[in-house]
């Protein structure tokens, strides 16, 4: 199997699969034979991780290659239009033909999503805050590359505008997660207990959210 070898002064051997790539971390002087025996022992686990990654990227391929768009967890076809502005109507994303490069199209979609996110996410946050009685001091959109949201020490919440691409259950989880940070500014067991009281199935939703992590790198 093909893998990337990273040698360092570490003491133990480890393997991980990151974005479909097999990465092996090994001590400086360990022999290749030893490393390959270790990989052979782990072959089943590695194959499972690689196939999970492939399934995940295949499902989102129409989005990442720009033929479709994701909105509220639904795959929408992108249809060219002669109108001036991009819009979503009847489960279709209409994109003006004047945007003649992928870069321009991406920027138009990003602007549309940001506009929708500003009102949709503010509204969801307000409602979930009211029903959970967890209050926040401010709200803004973020363009973070790896995070879906964050809550600072002053209890001001920022949500990634790309959340409009995801379904309501996932958006709810991210908002509940950030609101719980207004009570606990860490990922302690008390924090997760509070998340679990508000959203008992959060573990499954959190796992589902992870399969969409590639989306935070989109429309840059
Ligand atoms: Zn957190």
C-alpha cells in the first residue's frame, strides 16, 4: 500500500488516514520491515478508513466539482440564468451566466449563502437560545476554515455561513454546542452533559457533521 512516512524523534509507531491519505509516523531509526509489518497488521482498519473517505467524497462530489449546490441538506442543481442575481427557487440554484469562471461562480454562491445565513442563522440562534435559556451577547458570521462555530469568553457566538448548506438537525447541534459554551468554556464532561440534556441524540449528529467537514474549505 502507498503511504507517507513521517519520521521524528517519537518513540512509537502510529498510522492515521487523513483526507484519504495513509500517514505513518515512525521513530527515526525504525526499520522499513518493522513499519510494513505494522501496516500489514492494521490493513483491515486502514482499508475501512480509506473506503469511508472515498464514500464521503463521492457523495459530495457534485458539490465540490461545482455542478450542484447544497442547501438545507438538499442537493440542488445549478442552472444558468440571464437574470442579474443568483437565487434559490423551487429547489434549484439559479446562477447568472455573466459569472463565466468557476471563481466568479463560487463568489456569487458564497455571497448568496452569506446573505441567507445572516438572517437564517440569527433567527435559529435566537429561538434556540430562548428555548434553552442559554443567552449570548452577540452574533456574527465567520468564514473559518475548520470550525463551524465558536463562542468567545464574552459569550459572543460566531457561526460559519456555510451552515446554510446543512440540514436543520446539524445546524441545531452546532448552535446548541456553542450556546452550551456560554455556560462552560471548555469541552469538559459537564459541558457534554449539558449538550446531551438539550439534544439527547447529539453524538450521532456530531458524527454526521464530521462527514461534511470538506465543506468548510469550499467557496474560498
Ligand atoms: Zn466547542
